[in-house]
C-alpha cells in the first residue's frame, strides 16, 4: 500500500471543506485518502466547529445533526426552534446558515455537552464566541463558508483553527 505525507489535503468527505494539515495519505483503489481514524476525525471536527470563529454553514449544521442521529424536530427542540427552522439552516448548504447568533452559541455549547467536555471548555467557548463578528458575517449570506483547517497532530485533542 502506497503512503505519502502531505502538508495540506482538501477533504470534503463530511459534506463541507476541511483542510487537513500534515496528514498521511494512503492510496486505495488509485485514490489518495487520509490515513486517519474517522471516528476521531468526526469528533475533532465537531469540537473545531464549536470553536469556529465564523458562522456555521448549512452543511456544517447538517453534519452536527446527523452525527448525533437526530431528526429535524428533535434537533430544533434543543434550541427552542421548529423543524422548519432547522431545515432552513441546512438549506443554506455551503453558505452561511441564517441562525440567530445567540442560538448559534447555544448550538455550539450543545456540541460540547454532547461530547462530554469539561466545564473549562464550556467557559472558554462562551468567552471566545464573538457574537458581533458572527452577526456581521451572517449579513453576507451569499458568501461561502470558510473551510476548517485541522492540524492532524490535534486529532483527539482540541483542533487548531486558523
């Protein structure tokens, strides 16, 4: 099996762009793919999304809901929203989802609660969430969401975002 180390690899296997940094690739059926534990990758991506300094995209919201295996209705109830609201967020696809910034903060804290993160991570996330920046970014609804940048040494820990 062929292997190679690359500085950056654009990965879209979770439904939205993620830039994997310093990742080992393996060639499977003539296709280069990351040699990672995909369960750890998904958890790391969830953690990275909870700390992302920009608004979530529709695809990212869908990934969060799908990861926790929730219906539109069950997911929305966690934030006092209807299934229609969640559907509208997800319909944004690769664009910024039109989520009230306070609800988006709640959604990010929901991720941390579901991942059983400690109290310090909750406090840090709450303090670091720039509600004004999220509100400004959401005004550009037609702007594509920015990709996550994950340093592969961070898999299993807090991912490095840039």
